C-alpha cells in the first residue's frame, strides 16, 4: 500500500509542475504557416539505438515520433499534428519537422536518445510560434 501512495505522490508532482521541471536547452521562434525543423545533436560517445521526439505539456507527454536506429524503423504517432522525422544509423543528429506551424504547436519538445546499455540523454527545445507581427 505504501508503494501505491508513493507512486501517486510522484505522479502528482510531475503532473502539476512538469513544465517547470523541464527547462529548455534552447528555443526556436517561427511564424504561423512555416515548416519548422527542430534539430537534436546525438551523443558521439556511445551508440544511439533509439531516438524519441515528444511534446511536453503541463498534464501529459505526447510521443510524436520514435526511431529505432539499429533496425532503421520509424514510428510516427497518431498525435493531432502530423510530423516527419529522420531515421538513419550513423547520423549525428535527429530532426523533427512540423509542417505548417500554428500557435497550438508552441511549447516544449524533447528529443530523447537511448543506447542499448541504458544510457540516455535528453534535449529540450522551446518552440514559440509568433503571431506574425
């Protein structure tokens, strides 16, 4: 019973303060209607097996794209906005393209790279879609 209470407490903390807990490493500004390209540098010191792009929101995290580099397989989610991403072994960066950006696309985007060994690294980008003025 103590485990369930502890788990709920952790979920509660993350749910209410997730945006604060995920500061951005950089930001990108774009105008509505532009195709936005988010770029994430992958670690050079260990082999990356999987790259996952997520949109981080105050009450949820949506997986936008997942790429298994060792198998060169790609998964694009059924998220409200369709995105495109690259998937090629040996690449030192991963990109996520958001076509025809709109104000609702503003927010935090996280690129997570994972190795077979369990090592992982995250990079967070804040996207700001301006009103065009």
